[in-house]
């Protein structure tokens, strides 16, 4: 352990506030917060790689009032190597957790819900890790928002639902400074559902390049599934790998995957792309994004577009252009998924996606959404789940995601020396 100081019960202090802890810590310190309801805090002190600063909830810890400096619950600003672990942050005027101009920050195991603008927001943060969080019910915008020209963000194993706009948005935003590009992002294993009633894709990528988006389960979102585009970024979202995602769009949605405004060089393999809209379908691309675009080994609707969704064409015409030569029109959900009506998107034994995928994803997609090794059979399965005889139902996974941080903390406390 790299902990120089551990403060277990902040109520024993002369100034029993999280802000007081944030004011006096130094590199290597760990603040452990016991059960209770607290006002938020603002931290502007850095840790180091070997001695990070850690704020860790060790029980049921709720932050229901913003810190005294910004309109957020927890604010990390000009502070590197900080870990925020296990808090519940609710009803904040802006973000549940905000990190700005701060590198190597880890935000994990938090529940951010019913905050006005965002669950988690970052700006100009390199090498940030956002993992195992639940971000829901953001009134104005997104569950998780990674903004500005920060490179190498990792956004994985989060659940985002019922946010007004995107589940996850990455926006490089050239107008705010920097190069206007986010590079080498990893967006992996997230479960995103029931977002986008106010617009915005479940995974919205503006000016994101050389990144990987894989093993995400995306269902019942009301705009697009994965959008690769340019509005605020310096360039389009180029040269990304979109592998092994399961995307099921409802009848009021847009396209499963879209690429436009110069978003060229993207590769789309091993995805299940189901769309219940009467006109829109699986993939929409515009003329400016065709260069080096590759799409294959997907399960598709018989509706695709080459003109940014203004019209659609069938799979045969799409294939005549050289795309998805090894792809198939998708069968009904009941024939593919274990319990589609109850949002269980594990594969049935021997169903259409089984062993249908390509191993060209193998350098990136080593496991599936539940950490099962790929491939299990004669080839890669298509979608976020690899079929195994021991597959866990989605309801169980939801419980693991929502309670996992509590279980981890309990185990940690048992093992920690007195």
C-alpha cells in the first residue's frame, strides 16, 4: 500500500468536513469516509504515480450538497493522481463528479444520479480512468462526458441509463483550446440503456480518433447507438475500431452506427445491429466518411444508408459496394437472445451470432462483457457476449454493477490489518 496517512473517521476532527480533508492531504494520503451524508469537496492537491491521493467511501456515503467552490459534488482541479472511490452523489446543480485540467485521475465505483447536467464530467484530462460507475437521470445532458483535448481516456464497465442526452459523450471541442482531438480512447464493456430522449447517441464521439469501442451493450436508447462525427472537434472521428457491440434500437430511435462529417477510416466488425425504426437501420455513412471505411461480420437490418440517412438501401446493394460481404440479415431477437423480453441479451446456444465473427478483432477483444475469454467455440461470437454454458443473466449483472463496490470495500476492510 502507498498510503502515508489514513483518516478513518472524519467526525473525530476539529473540522469534520470532507473539504477540510481535501485542504490538508498530501501525496500518499488516503481519506476513508464512514457512513453518513456530506457536503461535497474541492481538491487541488496532486498525488504521484506511486503515492496517489485517495478518497474512499467505506460504507453508505452520500454527498447531497455541492462543494463550496464549484457547482459540483466532487471537484478535482489541477490535481493529478487522485482516486475517487465509492461515493453516492445526488442532486448536484452541475456534475456529480468533475475533473478538470487534471491527469491520471481515477473515478470508480460511484453512483451519480439525479444531477442536473452530468453524472461525471471531465475537461482537459489525460489518462483518466472512469470505471464501474452508475450514472443515471441527468436532467439536462449526459451520464458521462469526457470533453476537450484529453488523450487516452478509459471509460469501461459503467452503467448509464435514463440520462436526457448521451449515455457516454466524448467531445474534443476545438473552440476550448488544445488540438481538438481525443486520441487512444478505450470505451469498453459499458451498459447503456434508456438514454437520449433529448437527443444524442448512447456513445457520442466528436473528434475521437485511433480509439477502440468494444463489448458495449446498448439498448432502448432513443437516438443513435454509436455516433462518429465532427461538430466541435478539429476533425471527424477517424480510424476507430468498433468491435463486438450489441446495439438494439427502439422504434423512436435513429441509426445503430453512424459516421459522418469526415469520419473516415473506421472499422466495424462483429456487431449485432438491430433497429426497430421503420426507415432507419444498422449503418449510416456519408460521402466524406467512406475513405478506408471497413464493415464486415455483422448482423444487420436490411436497411443501410450511404447518404447520411436521407435514404436507405438493402444489404445486397450495400454489399455491391464492397461492405459486409460476410455479414447477415439479423433474425428475430427471440431466436438470438436468452430472454429478449426481459433485456437479457446473452446468446442462446447455437444462435445466429455464434462462431460467426472474425478473429481480426483478437488483438483488442480478448474477453467479452462478462470477462469470458474469446473465442469459446470454433470462432468469435458476434456481439458483446460470448456464449458460455455458465453465462450470467443480465439482472444478475445489474446487481453486480450496482453493489460491486460495496462488496469490494467489505472485503478490503476484512483483509486490512488493524
